[in-house]
C-alpha cells in the first residue's frame, strides 16, 4: 500500500489500489460504490443501475483491533 496526499491537498489516496469494474461487483452485498459524478458511498449493487462506475470492497480491521 502506498498512500499519498493528492496534489490539491484534499485527500489521501492509495496509489496502488484502483476502483474495480462494475462487471465484477458482487450483487446485493454492502460495498463502496463510485458514482458517475465521482462521489463514493457505501451501498448495494443490484446489477441494473447505470449510475455506478466502480466498486471497492470494504476495509476490515486487523484481528488485534477487533476487541476495541
């Protein structure tokens, strides 16, 4: 993982990780969705919406952090 501040200084991004194509998005499960306007949200994809252009899995806590 390589994280960097964007050139405009407004966000931290992982330069080695990319949004996945919608053709590979699991159906009816919570994922991160990227809209055609560049807004990311948590939600479910049902396979018919054309509003979404990419998806990403949710991050998970390391085992030692789960008791926090």
